[in-house]
């Protein structure tokens, strides 16, 4: 019947996929930073966005294609980093101060924008920015809960 969850199986399955992905990402991040992350933490909405993006770009449907392939007509070839990992991102504009100014800045990887394929980066001041180029930090520098606590920006 109309309004019953069983009558909307495709949408219900999509919700389950997102829930499973968020749970997996949350548990993985918690194990790496050594702390529990409350469900109302500012990083959770970014996690949901990231999981949805991963599903669209990586989960293969019964037709042998991902949602990205169905929409764009080609496989996704971009790169992903681990959610919540500390990374370095290239400053997109020419930095003030000339050639000797630092061009790679630290941040926390929060995902990618579906429309532009830009990386979404949480900054130490709590803001969130986008960058085209990122590179991972060494493993021993990759996971810091204090950096995740600094994120205050929201995806909406």
C-alpha cells in the first residue's frame, strides 16, 4: 500500500546503503582517532555526503554500471582520500608573498563535490574549503581528533 516502506523498496535500499556506509565510516574513524564521535558532531553531515558520493561513484548496479556511469556515460576516474584523514592541499590561487610562500596547507579531508570533483577540506579555523590538488600526510600524522573537533562548517 501507498506510504508503506515495503512499497518503496528501491528508496528503502538506498537508505540502508547510506546508513551502512556512515556506520562503517564512523567506526573506522573512531578506531583511527581513538575516540568516540557523537552523532551530533559537525563531521557527521560531511560523512553522510561523502558516503552518498562514494555510493554514486563506486557501487555497481545490476546493469553493471555505477550511478555516475549512468549519468555521465563514463567510469569515475578521480581519487579519494580516507575520510577524516589529515592531508595537505594546494592553495588554489597565487599566494601572497611571492614564490617562497607556502603553497601546500594542512587540512582534514571531508569528501568531494559531485559536480566539480573538488576535494572538500576542513580547516583549522573551522571553515571548509575546496581544493583541486591534495596529497596524504604520513600515516603517523594522518589521524588527530583535535583537528576533527575544529570543523564547524556544514555541507548546507
